[in-house]
C-alpha cells in the first residue's frame, strides 16, 4: 500500500486487501473519522474441469467442474449448445452433472459454463456412449494351448462388450464348476491349477449381454514335463579381417582385428587352393574380447510433450554388441536456455529409451538443451550431439471468435472463424467437431487444420441434413475450450438420374451433342446446368465444358484419336452422377479428305470429301 497524505493507493489489489478502511483527520480542534468498505471482485477462472469420456451404455456419468471468482460463479450445463435441466436420469446441481443408466442419446458435446457479473467461461468435453454385443475379434482363445502336467494355466475370456457381458465356461458340452483347483475371476479368466491329463479337452467361453452373444473355443493339450537336453544357441556368422590380411598355407596363427569389445566370438578356419574352398574346421571355444570404455553414443535424441511441469527426453538405445562392457547405462544431461551448468542424471537400464524430469518450476513449452551419453564399468563414453527440445505445454485457454458456417454442397460445409489473439499458450491449430444429432454418436467427426488457417471445408457429409459444429484451438497438450455449437443444414443432393438419350453429330471437327433434360425430384437440388468432361482416348488430360442447356457444341482437335465424353448435371448440391461414357470415333484426316480443302473443287466434290458421322445411344 502507498499512503500519500490524504490519498491511499493499493496497487495490484488482491482478495486479502478487501475490508473496512478508516481515514482519520485531526487538528488541534479535534478529529473526524470516515469509514468505507472495499470489496474484492473477479471473473471466474477454472480450477477443476472434466475430460473427454467414453462409457458403456447403462453406466453412470459423473462430471464436476469448479471455478474461482468473486462473487461466487453460478453454473449451467449445455449439451450440444442446449441447456441441461434436472429430469429423470439427469441431475444438474451447481457444477456437478450426473447421468444414471446412460443411453445412446446421451452421447454428445457437453459444456460447463461458469458465470458471474464480471465474465463467463466455458469448458467442453465429449461423451461417447458405447453399445455393442460381445466381440472376440483380436482376442480369441488359442486354437491349441499346450501345458505341462502339474503346472497352472489361465484361459482369458475378454470380449469387447458394452455393457459388460456375463461369462459362462464349458468343457465340451458341460458347464465348468469351480472348486479349489479350478477358479473363475470376475473378469472371466479361467484358472486351472495342478494340471492333469483329465483336464485336456475343448474349452469354450460364452459371453452374453442384451445386444447378443458370442463365443470362442480353444483346445487344451496336457503334456509330460519337458526335459531340456541342450539349450538353444544364438549365433551370428561374420567374415572378419585379419593381420596379415592374406594368410599363406604355411601359417598357423593370425590376428583377427576390428572386433567389438566385450563380445563372445567363436571361430572357424577354412582352407582354399586353386581348386576351391574346403570344409570349415570345427568351431573354436568361445572367446570374449576385453571390455573397454563405450565408443558409441545414443542416436535419435529428442523428446517433448508429456504432462504439465515435465521435460520428456527420448533416445535410441545402444545395441548390446556396442556396449563394450558390464554395468552399462546412460547419462542424461540437460539445461534450460540461458543457463551455463548442466543437470546430469544417470540410469543403469541398458535398454532404457526415455527419461522424464518433473519439476513444478518448469514453465510450459520452455526450450532446453539436451544430450545423452553412455557409461560402463570402464568409464564414460561419448555424448550425443546437443539438441533442443521443449517442456510440456498447457492447453490453449482461449476460444476462437466469430464462428460461422455455410453449406457449400450436399456433402460439404465450410466453417470459418477468427484466429485467436496472442496467448500465453502455443496454438498449433484448430479442431472442428461436427455431428448430426444426439441419437447418432456414430456421425461425429473431427477435422484439424494448421494454426494459420481460419477456415476448413468438412467433406463426406449427408445431403439435406442438419449438422452441429463447434471449434477449439489445440496444441500437443490437448484441445482448449469449445465454442457453443452452431448448426448448418447441407444442401439437397444433386439429381440421382444421369443425362439419358444422348445424341451426337460430328461434322469435320465440330461435334454437336443433345440429351434429354434431367428433372430433379422434390428431395433433390434443381438442375442449373450440365458439365461435359472429354478427353482423347490415348491421353490423360481431361477438358471440361459447362452449358445451361441440354445441348453442347465442341470443337475437337484435328487428329485421328478417339474421344471419350461424359455428361453430369450441375446443381447447388454439387455434380450429379455421370452418363455412361460416349466414344466418338474420328476418321483420319486422309479419310475425311482434308487435302481437298487446299484445291479448287466443285460444290459436289466438296460435299463428298466432308466426313459426316451420326450416332445415337440410349443410356
């Protein structure tokens, strides 16, 4: 606080500064006191939110969101942009939303809204309601399972089912009854202990819920215990360099060079002469090279992402044959930009490929210099080159503004918005979520675009259908709050009927086409014109021509190649289906008498040298 004579200043006013203040004025004739109360007010800020959730049908949803603010915020819940009220299975109270016995219609995009007189904030999450009969795809019982007598075997029965399926096991055609040796866990796993030959046979797991039933069958074979006579041996055969490089027939020793440290090798020797190469010698005893300091550094050092206040560092582990000795491990070194000293952390796991450093002081998306080195019992090896990675970031807190959308065709909607202003959080791009209605969660889709885009066209939509859309910003930490949903209806689809009864006439290089006009049905978009696509049969380049009528005139190039033509309707719903291909057979220039045009001929001979072709096709 700053007190300057009769003025009291409180910079950066905080909640603890609220209260009653007194100003006392006095002189030799007496004093007077003035009192006043200062209250603290603030717009809402989230401190507890919900996450995207997928639940099985008939399960219970419980979401809670909380915000700070002065005065205390009030809460409402929205589903697909419409306010939710407590009724039947839905209970809304303060910042809590609970829905008992979920149904498919409960799926959708939900928003928690906190508001006081100083502001309003939104937070969105998606609820997906799953409903399906039991499905063993990707999780069937093994067709044949072998187990030794006296051991324990477990048979998993884990179908995908929403709601959870009830499980029944049978051996052959008889239900299995549990006892001290045979147990059934709540997740459907069957456990057989102390196996005997009598346990062999066919086992079937039956799974059932209110949407259907499925089963999977496997056969158990009980064998005598295995006795290992000789274990497997890993082997790699390589041709090695020696000193001297060429070994003459009188030599009995040679030195093998360029081997890896701390690796076991076996050797064979082959003799050769001018006739060929002989059989290799018996294999030598295993010989291990001496250990040495590591000479290989981890590759592909990188990282990033993770949760708040985390720095995630990743690398490609060094192969065992390059570790050069015992007690191999990694040294992870990192420092924030601007710092001089490195922080070093060691891990003794040779196969490690990831390290996460957690510290509350790490600011979101902060740059760090990182390098990873190696060590073993002989000493420290080299470090990788220094790379720059970033700490985990937080989701964007802002929402795009000015969202509007328009139907482009029967299958496309264009969505537009204003870019977010500069925010503390990084914005990688924007996500558009769209869906038909609450009863069709399978129609939900998402489209993402780069941060410098403020519009996107959503494709592959149903014609003449209302869609709800919402937009949010995203980065590697996730998506920010979603805007309240808007709705747009796609245009009617183009006519399903292609142009029929196409006629054409070719005179020289001038092609005339005629067809029956297409009349749209009430549920289809009106025809505004036609598009012709045509190309030479031996070429890929496609030309297009549009006309408002059911006729067209085309000038074809002077060549002897055939042309292929297709006709489609044009409407605000888009292009309609194409007619069957129309093949135009062009005569060669000599056959059309092209040379006759350069000489003086009579009208009769001129008529005879023009090639006229007429073709009619009913499609």
